[in-house]
C-alpha cells in the first residue's frame, strides 16, 4: 500500500485498527512512534546494484492502555512527516514487535489495516545458479507407453 492510499482511507474510518495476517490484532492502545523514509542501497548475489525506498511506520505497545490513535491524528502525523521530512508517495513498510521486530507490508481489508508477512527471495536467480523449481509429479499419474515395463508385464 502506498502512502497516498492510506491517506485516502483514513478519513473514512472511525478507528484505526491493525491486524496481523494470522488474525491477531495489534492491541488498540498502540502508538505510532516513528514515520520516516528508509532507503536501502545494496548489491544482490548477481552483482547488480539496487536501491529500495519505503515509508516506514513503527508500531509500539506501551502501558498506556487508555491511548487510542484516531484516524485524524494519524493523518496529521503523516502530513507533518511529508512536510518536515519530504516523504514521498512510496510503499509503506510497518515495523511491529511481536516475538521480535518484524517488517510487514500493509494492506486494507475494508475495515482494518492488515500487516502482511514479508518474505525473502533471491533477486538474481538467473545469475546465481539457483535451479528452477522442479514440477512435482505423481508416478501413478504418468501414462505408460507400450515400450515401458509395468509391474505385471513380465518384462523384468
């Protein structure tokens, strides 16, 4: 989800709710402690130099059980971040500590913002020697041709 998308959704909501992909909700007393831009400049295993840039939201649970972040307040935080930091309309990445600090993509399901699990991947599969994934085939589904031996054919 891009920053412009969350900005368009927030005015339509009564509450801001974040939910993990497994269905668990981020406690409703969360804080957004950071909004910023994270850039990554790296080289992949094939030698290609790459750049990535995301808008980062950091969610944090405090012992402030009466805290509720309203949509208007989050929109104000985003607008201030754009003004003061020059944040652009990039994809949003959310940091949230569950068992460890995780990084999540963000989607909206019509009611809540969903923290989607991120995965790793080889970015240079064509040049780093990763074999293509083999198709799984059941031997029972292979058709036998007349020249093949079958268990009951007596050829063996």
